[in-house]
C-alpha cells in the first residue's frame, strides 16, 4: 500500500488545470494555467517582475486557492481536502520564501527545526539531523544566533535549510539565490539537484538567474502577463 | 538529552503587560462588584425581612396602663414574638426626623404605640390584633408598614438589579477586551502564524499556542485582581467591624466561604474566558486563510 496521498507512478506530482487567480476585483494575475509535473522533475520558472511567479508558487505551496480551475498535488484535488489534510500536505512541501520568513525570536537551529517541531517530533530525535544541515549550509558557527544577527546571505541559507529539513516531496523556491555569492548559489543548486535525483523530489524554482538556468539545463516555464509558456530551448517534463 | 526549545510565541512584550494590567483591573472591579452585589443582596434580604416582620399598633382613648394591657394581649397571640409599648425616649427617636434633635416640644400629645415583632403573614395577624383589641374594649389599630415595606422592596430591587447589571457589564467588558486583545495579538504575530501554517501546523496546534498564552495571562491577571479585591474588601470589613456604629444600609461584606469562593473562582473564570476568546478568535482568523 502506498503512503496516503503519495502519487501513483502515472500521476503528476503537480497538476494545474485551467487555473486563474485574481485578487479582489483586480484583473487576473494568472490566466488559464495548465501544468503537469511528474514526480522527480526539476523545473525552472522564470519571467519578468510582476508576471505572477510568486502568485503561481503560492498556489503550489497552498497559501492561496485559485479563483477558478483546479490544483492537484499527488493526484489529490486540493479543493476537496479538509484543513487537516491540507496541513498534512503542506508538510510534504518545502518552501524557500523570497523574503525568507525566518522567526526572529528563534535561533538558527530552532528555525531549521520548525517543520519537524510542528509535526510533533521530539528535539532529541532530530537534533543531529538539524545540526548537520545547518553545518552543511555553512552556518555551523551561527547555530545559536538569531536571524537579525545574520547577514542576508546567511538568512537565505537558513531558509533553504528549513525548507529541506523535512526531505520534502516537492521543493518550491522563490529566488533562492538572490542574496548569496555565485559559489554558494552553485552549492545550493547542486543540493537541489541532489535532492531531486536521490530522493526523487519534485523541484520548482523561480529565478531570474540565467547563468544558473543555462548551467543546470532543466526545463523552463516562462510566465508573461499571467500566461504560461514553455521555453522552447528546453524540453518540458 | 532533554533539549530546551524557545516557545514558538515570543515571550510577553509591552502590549501584553498593558493587557495584564487591564485584565487585572477588570477582574478586580468584577470581583469587588460581585462581593458588593452579594453584600447588598444579603443586606436587602435582612432589611426587607426586618421591615416586613414588624408592625405598629396605635392605641387611643386610654392611658399607658391600658396600652400595656393591650401589648400583653397582643403578645399572647400566635405568630407574635414580642410586643412592647414604646417609651418616650423611643418615641423621641422615632419622631426625631420630624422634630429635629431638640426633641418633641412640650404640650404636644404623644400617641401610644405598641411595636410588634412578628413572624409569618403580618396582614392576617394585623386583622387578628384589631379583633382581639376590639373584643377587649380597647380602641386600637394595627399598621403592617405595608406601603413603606413596598417602597423599601422596590428600592432594594433596583439596587440588586443595578449590582447584578454592573457585574454582568464588567464581565462582558472583560471578555470583550480579552477577545479584542487576542485578535490584536494574533495580528501582531501574523508572521509567525503564517510561517507555522505554511510549515504544516494544524489550526488546532496554532490555536493552542494562543490559548495557552491567554489562559496563563488570564489566570495571573485574574489572581492579581482578585487578591487586590480581597485586600480592599478586608480593609472595608475590618474598618466596619472596628467602627462603633456600622450602618444598616451598607452592604454586608463579611468574607464568608461564599465570598472566598468568588475570589477563588474569578481568576479561573477570567482565564477560561480568555482561553475561549483566544480559541474563537484564532480559529476564525485561520479559517479565513486556505
């Protein structure tokens, strides 16, 4: 028997059918979006500022419901799910927010441990795992520092560690390398690739960084004025 | 190894210190109002019973000896606890509101009055007294103070309603303030709520954080308010006890077991109100998100 909510081999991990999004009475931010991403795919999402990348990601990490159309994750229609089922689904999604969203009163260790803590796991059980990951992102010396004491790049690495700690089935990152140097950016993307290959994690990354897109050669979806296009340079999954 | 983790909600800040003071003050007022209301109610019961259990018999066309005989006859009737002819000094005191502290001027004929302490239905007893005196050839008429007692009952009823209304108003105010403060605290912590929500925390998990915070705040603030109310009540009680002439019209604050129970229950009630308000507010706020 498969884990509850786990995708069957034939089912897409992420599926959007005719999705539109509008805030209040304004015009559509996203219009009639269709996406099918199989489990284990690695996809870049690109487009100019204001094209709707963050809004699309918000639909994927279940921060918003679409105005019309349907969102399916692991084959399940999110509109049919109870609030507790949605919470359980969110625990399978790791998110790196553009603005990091770290909790200032928690230490670096505690911020990374947050997803495990809300899952009800005991600190004794995840301590070593969290310490290893914090060290891996180069913050071993800042384990007990609070976010306001960290630089922008350090905060970004911390946010990435928090998104990865749960070994998520889907990893969504909104401009994850915006505040780090090129070396650290490559390290982070190699980690994303490793997660994608070893754990079959479905990775969706919104980025402007064309060097990274060219270097890692993954399918690219391009948003323009709320409409989605596949970049012809790459094969869409 | 036990690892100590920082609470997910930050330790209390200045807003919560202000809220603590507000809740403590409201709890203090609510407890004090409850004690005063209860004291008023007790005093009103005692006073009404006293007024309703008394009557006055006016005898005429006779001398003091005749009045004494009438009192003896009345005292022998069932339901009468005591009957005595008022002395000149008692009459002086009774009529002093009309004549002032100088007393009744000489030459004014004084009525002969018999004060009767009774139990049970004074209206039936008054009729029986009238009949008994008539049969004995004494000209007398019993007055049950019914009109006066009705006025007293009406005034005390208004007092009780005012006291209960004050308690209810203060309780509702306390609950509203706590609910409002919870909502404000939630808005102030929206960043934390959002992160927890998106990290997969269930609504119940997030609501519990706020419930626990406001339960403890309500309990501590309520206890502080109750202790302050206890101190003030104790001062009033001791002042009244040390005074030689405590007024019958003042609420009877005694600090008996019921009053102590009110003091003990109030912080728990306050904390419970805080907890419920937190649960409802947080639940409503979370349900508005996906």
